């Protein structure tokens, strides 16, 4: 068993918590809804026009463009911001891209790993329910947060401020709008978060992943681009190369060895990798289910390998709980090189969070999705249902999650190569690999316009 953390920087990306009808429209339902289709095409055409214009502006501009991205809380907010930042730098390597966030959340470690600087600002969280006594202090906290945001804006003087969600984006985007800076936001979910819903009233542009999200924003400001994903996830990586990263001591098995493994497992001898993810924080339910089947699965399937991300909180407990070492089992608290993990995997077992679903679509990975019950508005179940109806995944509810149920579903999917191929093709159809580039192009267009105004 390999128990360590990989050195490459975090490359996890984000996808929206989609409503079922959006993916259902895109994948399952024939395109006979002309009115809705025209809306989608119109939004996409506007995006294409901005791409052409911003490329020219970036090439001709003399002043260095400054972009400030505020993202915080979870990977679902942070990694879209990083994806946009990467594309901005790809399009204009002279642009100055900086981040703002809080010191005690994911952004404080993920952003520097991605190669960008980050400044600390105060966040203001609105507790649920709204009548919570903790919300009585919100006005005072907001004033303090607005002041810290004003100081940061006065220091950086960005041409555009980009908010990708989370409580930290509220005060900064609000302050930016008051001070006259252009503000744009990116909404990953079909059901928009409360912060972005409020910011949508002051934002010049709202980038949405699904048309359903436009119900929460002024429609004339919405652009339908999909969710930003990192370029690395869309690049080809050999499965054999990726697997050697996780199993460096795995000896090359001869054809005869693989044939024996195939006879023992009832299938042809072919290496297959199961990737276990519980989100960036991990999942106790998934860890417990896997702990009950890992040893038996590797024993019964000599051609099978397991890459298991436990989450930092559960890592030591998992190691102690399984008390099991195997050359085809790699356990990590957190996988930094996600592009390699997906390249190595034949099947993914995961939560149905925004980031994970986006990655699964872009990397075309068949999956078993186990939604968390502890999320607002039960977004993960909606994600999993949408992915299942699209044919990209299988849903296994946490209530039905047992070691035996999970093992049976893994064996069923890995035992049907035709089904796996079909799931891969359907995932590709649902993906939006160019979203980050299109959003970055539009941001550069706005930045160039603002720079021209400032210069004038």
C-alpha cells in the first residue's frame, strides 16, 4: 500500500450543481424546444463575439491589465477561479492576476499552489435559518469587511473584479461596485447561491453554466458558457504513465500473468483502476464502505487497483481501520495531481459535488455517485440524478450504501466494457471544456475597456 501525498499542485476543477432538467435537455431530450435552443445559441454567440474582440484588445493594449478574482470556501468556488486565472494568463501573459480570500479556508492553500498570489479579506457568513441569532452581528461584520476590501482595492486598483461565489466574494464585489470597478460573477450552479443572487443585481455580467440559473439574475446580463475547468484535465495522459505515478513499484506483469489474473477473476486479464473520492474533505460513509471491501476486492480481482483519497480528516483512521498493505492499493489524504488520478482510473466512486461532477464530465470517466445528505438544498442529489439521467453515472444513495452494495455496483460496471464506453461518450457530450477560455476572453475585453477609460 502506498500512503503519501503526491507533490504536483492541486488541479481539481469545479462543475455546477445542475438541475436535472438542464442536462436532461442537453443529453436526453431531442432539440425540439426551439425557444430554449435559441436562447442558448444567442448566449453562446455573444460569448464568441467577446472572444474575438477581447483577443484583439489584449494584443493592442499598452497598459498592463489587472484582474482581481475573489473566491472562497470550497473547491466549487475556488477552482473555477483558478481555471479562469490560468486562461487569462494564457491569453495575455502580461496581465496581473491576483486573488482575494480568507486565511482559514481552502483558497489560502490552493491559490498559491496554482501559482497566484492571494490577499486576505474578511468574509461575512449569513447563517441558516435567516432568523438565527448569529445573524444579528452581520451588519457590524459587514462594515469591517467592506473597509478591508476598500483598502485592498485601493492598493491593487483592478480593471475587473471577478467573483466565483462563497461568502468572501460578497463584500469585495459590493465594495468594488460602489467604488466604480467593473464586477462580473460566475455561477456554477443551476440553483444560484445566495451570495451570487445578491451580487447579480450589481454585476455587469453573470456567467452561468445552465440556463435555469438565469431565473435568479437579470437575463440580459447572463452569458451561458458552462463551468470553467482547468486545461490540464482535458489534455491526454496515457493511463499506463498515470498508473505508474500511483503504483511506482508495480512490476510489469507479463501476458501470461494477466491471463492467469483473468481466469481467476472470470474476466480477461486487463489492469483496471478504481478511483475513490470523497470530496476535498473526505467522506466517512464512503471510507467505511470501502474499508469493508478493499482487501477482498483486491484478492478476488488480481487485475484491479485502487486509488483512494480519504480526506485529511479520515486518513489516519482509514489506515488504522484497514490495517492492510497491498501493492495495488494506494491511499492518500488528498490527491494533488487529479489529472493523473483521472487518467489512471477506469471507474470513479465519488460524492456528487460541483467540482467532482465537472471533472468527471471533462475527463469522460464513468462513475458511481454517492450524494452527501449534508448539503444545502440537497444539491448533490440533484447533481447525481442529472448525471444518471444523462447516462454518465450510476447513483447510489447514502441510505443504500453498504460495502456489499458498493462492491456489486463496481463489479457490474467494470464487467461491462460496452456500458463503460457508452457512459464515457455521454459524459463528453455534457462537458463544456472551453468555458474557462470563453469567460477569460470576455473578462479581458472588459478589462481593456476599463483600462481605456482610466487612460482617457
